[in-house]
C-alpha cells in the first residue's frame, strides 16, 4: 500500500476482480448511488421477482460479437413456467447494457420483472467491463462512436430464432445513456426506449463538466469505482467473471482506492491530474485534456441528432439529478425535431422530486406521495408501444411533481404553457424584489479564498437532493437576497435563468447561484442551481481571462424546477464562488486548471452589481394563479404487477434456473 493511500483510508481493487474492503469500506448505499441512477431500480423486483424465480431461466455469458469481432458477454433471460421455457415460441426482448457487473450489481432482478410480463431480457456487459472483451471507454462505443456496440447488440438479438423481431431499450444513468443513444441510429427492430436520468452529453451534462466547471466529486467517485475495469487493458489477461472477494492489498494487480468521501476532497497542493488512483485511468486523463473540446465527447451528445430519431421514448428524471438538463433537453428537442410526426408526438416525460438514485436518503427533504414504480411504468410503456395496450398515464405528454403543493400535475408540454416569466431583482440590504433598481451605482461585495471553499450542500448532483442550507449561513464568502414573506402562494414551473452583472479582482473565478424556498421557521431548502466559470463567459471552447475590476454580464442556466412558495414563505437567492467538492475550486487565476495547486490560489474581491444599468436578476417561470391546473392521482404506485423495492435489502443475485446455450428457444 502506498503512503498516500494508507493515509486516506482505502479499498483494494484489482484489474481482475470486484471491490473488497481493507480499511474504509464503501457502503452499499454509496455503491448503489455511484453505479447508476436506478440504484433502486437496478435491484427492483426483490419483493416479488426473487420469490418468482421459477418463472424465468437464464443462459449466462453468451458471447455476442460486436462488428469488430469483440465478444460482449450477455446474459439471456426467458419467461418460464416452473422453470421450463417454451422453446417453440418467440419473444420480444428488453436490452440492458451495463458497465457494472464487476461490482456484483447485476440487474437480474430487473430482468425477472420484465420476464414476468412475457419479455425476454438481454443483460450485456459493456465493452471492457465484466466478462466482455475490449477496452472500457465511457459512452464512446454505444452507437455512433468508435464502435457500435449497442447497435450491434440490437442487430444480433433480432436475428435470433427465438426473437419476435422487437427490441426495447431500458436503463438508468449510464444504462439510460446507453439506451437513449440507440434512438438516432434508426435500428431495425428497435421499438422504443424507457430512459431514466440518462448519462449523455458528458461535455455539459453534469457528469464530467457543467458549464465549464469540472464535476469533481462525481468524476473522482465514479472513475475510482470503475478503475479495475479501466485498467484491464493494461493487464496481461482478460478479467475473470466477478467473484465475491478481492485480492489482498499489495498483490500484484491490486489498486488502492481511497474512501470516496475523502477522495472527493483533494489536498490543496494536489492537482486534478495527480488525483490518487484515477490519475492512472486513461479516460480520466482524456477528460481533463479535452476540457474545451466538445468534439471529443461527441459520441455521447444526442443534441445534433434529434432529427434522426423516429421512435417514441419515455423520459424519466429527477428534480435533484445531475442529468436533469439531459432529460429535459432530449424530451423538448425530440418533441420539436424528431424525424416523424409520430415520434414527435410520442415522447413522454415524468419528473419527480427524487435524487439520482431514487433513494429516500436520510436527512433529505421528504416529498409526500412522490413514490413511483419505475419498473411498472417501463413494462406498461413497452406494452403500449409493442402490444398496443393502453394505459391512462400515457395520455399525458408531461407529468411533473409540484414541490410545495406535493401533488402530481399533467401538462401538454414542457415548459408548461402559460408561464409568466417574472424577474426578481437584487436590491439593497439583501432584498429580492420584483421592483427593478433605480440606483445609478450599487454593488455588494464579498471575498472568495480558494483555500477555504464553500462546502457543497446537495443540489442537482450524483449525491444530490434538497436539504436545509442553513449550515452555510454564517460564511462571509456569499451574498444572500430574500423576499419579504409572501402574502399569497407563488407557483413556478419551468426553466430558471439568472442574469448576473459581476466583477472580480482576479483573472478567473466562478459564480454559483442557488434558488431556495425559506420556510417560516427559517428552514431553507434548495430547489435548483446554476454556475458559470468566468473564463467561458464569451466562448465555451475559447476561454479568455478576466480583466480585473471589469464588469461582465453572465447568462446563467439554473436548470429547472416546479415548486409552490407557500404564503408566508420567502424566495431566496444565494450567490457564492464555490460549491466544493461537487465542483472543482477555481484558483481565481487564468491557469491550467488540471494542474493548478495551492501555489496558484489568489484571494478574489468579488462585486455583484445591481443598479439600473446593470440589474442582476433571477427570472422565474411563474404560473398565474388563474391558470387551469390538471392535478392527477399519484402515477404508478398502486400498480404491483411488477415488484418494486424502495431500498434493496441485499445485493445477492436471485437463484434462477440456468440454461445451456444449446437449450435456448428455437422459435
């Protein structure tokens, strides 16, 4: 064990096995959250599917060839009666492509749930992970990248004698990205996809970068978790199938993985490109090197390909997920620009008040009536698209949970129609008001020291959620603007933007903005947020230094939300210059950010301008009080036809009868 690893508390991982504890074990909850948005859905079905395992059978490790000859390991599940598969019939197939087999986080229980509805299921290890051959390059080999592994899988499936020629893509987080990226390929046999919190558009989604900021906590957590797979290409042998134990620390191929909570917060004198463990990972170094190069991330970016999509898709996303914008962009882009009228009309969107893992994490704000049976919804969606089975939920184009009201509402579009964009201006004495400023000159000041960054308090992140923001209230490196107590309810639903006029004494800096609902007792819950890195104010691909003291304008995307600020509550905006460790800290210097250390840190004097000529403001999508509201019953919660567990009780694979390849159905 290296000295730095020993000091940080470690897990040992190997290029040929899964994670195992040595000093500071990664918790099961942490691994679930890191490994995919459907951490819950990945293990969904435990309540019912485990008990019903005799109703499915599986052929393990079927070698499916990619177009370049690489063998992709695939587990094929089939519906069965008493463990017996009808070998004379054909089956529709759900395709799930995952890089997480090495963590023992198999999606067997998801497969069993779909089998219970009559679907065969193909669970495939992504290239370079689990039992599949090749090198792992995140989101670069799914569809139109260097390789076409997802497309090759669909083609192989519909060519099997047991296939009825119909394939349905399902997934969440990485798995959801893999499913979504199939859509513009116009693949024969691909009927639809059910896509949850999709990990697409790595250049700006919040996984690797968001508006030019490096998503430090997410990237370091996730890359360390995937280290054993990424380093396999440097090993002399292909990784063996996952086993319950890891090699002892210090064995030949062992890698020391710092505890995730520690890894996220790098020492001030350690640059990003020297972060423990992840510095060895080729794709991590590539991400740093191509910080300003969107072309490098093109294989994960759907936005220029909306016009090629001819399939309906179901988009499921969380208000507090890092991929919120990815889902909203995909839904709105495809609703407007998909290749056919049927595809444009066939998009559906559901937004709930969950985290990335859909997990009711202790300490987060609770939202009554927000539970949602993801697998029941997916099965019903597949039944609608392939079997023409109507479900009333799909009569609505958009369904979203309105926080504050704590109810579900249906809309005809996103953003909702009838929004009244209302500006709330920054005023003197920390007031937020709909009255614009009239001052000739007015500004508020604070000092930002990169050596003491403002701590992250949830938000739209991998470990996101809504939480009381008061722990940061005593800090001096932030500005707070709050309305008077509201004399009536104010409802917002839609995108939020901030127009900021600011100056800094530094040559580079960051501006972080939060929208907060302040309760009468002072509890302050975050709703949504945005950030901008000053060097990218003119161009995301051609950064330029600030002129110290020069006033610049920034148009800040604060994603979206849906909330009722109740009578007596207050609307609050917070401005800071860091959100650490969710995002990397800006040294306040126009330097190479991948190599910056504490030697580059500059204490910045920040000014936020709020006069008549430079009226800094937040634009909120207000829903007028007189607008009709279509409240609906809580969707997909009473449907128990597909089992669902909110918190997986264990991570064991279910006991399913195994088939030899020779015994696969013949059709």
